[in-house]
C-alpha cells in the first residue's frame, strides 16, 4: 500500500509540475503578444503623425498672384483637413510689409522685396518664386485701339495724349484706371512697359484690386488700365506692345517684356504648414496644371531670367 501511495504521489506531483510548466508557457505567450502589439501600435501611430500637416497660414499681398494662391490653397485644404489657408490681397507692398513685421506667414509679391523694403528688412526675407506673371495693357472694347508703342503708352499714362484719336483710335477721351503706388502690378507695368514711374494724371481712377480695374475698364468708355494675364477675358481688349501680342510663348521667348516673377516671401526659412504649402506650390501637379490653367507661366519654362534690377541674366 505504501508503495502504491508513493507512486500515486509521485504521479500527482509530476502532473502538477507538467501543468505548471504549461501554465508558465501560456503566461509567457500571453505576456509577449501584447508586448509585440504595443511595439507595433506606436509605429502605426507615428506614420500619420509624420505625414499629417496642421496649422493656419495667412498669405497677404499681390492681387495678381491671388487667383493662383486662392485656387491652390483650396486644393491643399481639401487634401489636408487640418490646415487652413487664408489669402488676402492689398498689393505687393502690403504683403511684403506684413510678412516682414510678422503679421503674415507669407507675403505675396510681383516684385523683389528690395524694391519695396529697406535693405535690412529685405535681407530677412526668403524668396520663393512660384510662377511668372505677364501683364497687358487693357482698354475698353470701343476705343478702336489694338496696339501701342512704348512711347505712345507712356504718353497716354503721363497725360500727354488725352484722346484715343491721337493714337489711331476712336474720338474718345482717355480715362486712366491705375493701381496705387503700393501695387506690384503697377511697379512692373511702369518698369517694363513705360520705362519710368509716372504720377497719376488729373481725373485718373485708382483702384487696389485687379478685378475692380477690369470691371471699370470694361464698363467705362475710353478707359485704359493694365492687368495680369490671369485676369484677361473678352470683356476688355488686351493690346499688343510694340507689335508683339500678349501671349505666353512671346513671354517665354523674351519677345514680350512686360512680365515679372511671382514671389511668395517668408521671414526666414519656412517651417511647418507654411513650408509644406510652399513645397506643394512647386509640385508638378500645381506647376503643370493650376499655374498654366490660370494664365501664369511656370518659371522653369522661361528662356530668359531677370535679377532684382530687371537685368536679363540668361
């Protein structure tokens, strides 16, 4: 009997040890599975965090550049729900001043910062050239004029020529629709179309919006102004300059001189949402679609280049 009890006790102990061993194995497996899972979970969480962009962007300035930044901003917000892009006009001078003072994240400008700001302030800004904007003289459709030389154009905007019949058009008084002195569009037009700055003549209308300029020229007999290609439509007549039509190919080749770079300036190197948005502006998707669709020209397609002084460097 004693031997049987001993054998039974031995078997019972062996069984318990076996069960304990199995239990330890199960516990280990159960413990390791969450460990592996917890190692995977942070990795999965980190991936969208690295790709997700969030924040708000305020871009202020050029009304010539505004249609492009507006459209691309809307697309970017659709693709990046945690980003807000707000675009305001006001002119290049306003945009450069606000980004310099830290009141805006991006200053949109038709001109180099050196043309509007003190050298010290301009040096603090980083230039991002996102497109080329070309501009054309526009007149009311009833003026009967389709081409003006540089001298004729200067005579019109300086007030020396007061009636369209003096330059081969209809017998109509000339009504000048100008942009304010802070406007990069005006600075570009005066620099490359007129060759010099001019003062507003008596009776001239001044507007700070390209859209308003177009509307006034379209509705006012004898009116003349200037617009970026992106604003041109059949409500106004775009004039040839020195016999060269205002067409994209003529700008690219250098035959048509009234153009400028579109700049998006930041104070220092951009970071976060502003950097991501500016990177997006330079993607093929934007450059080959939005830029061209809205009447701008990709910088990469230009056969000539200019420096801040307007000199051709290539």
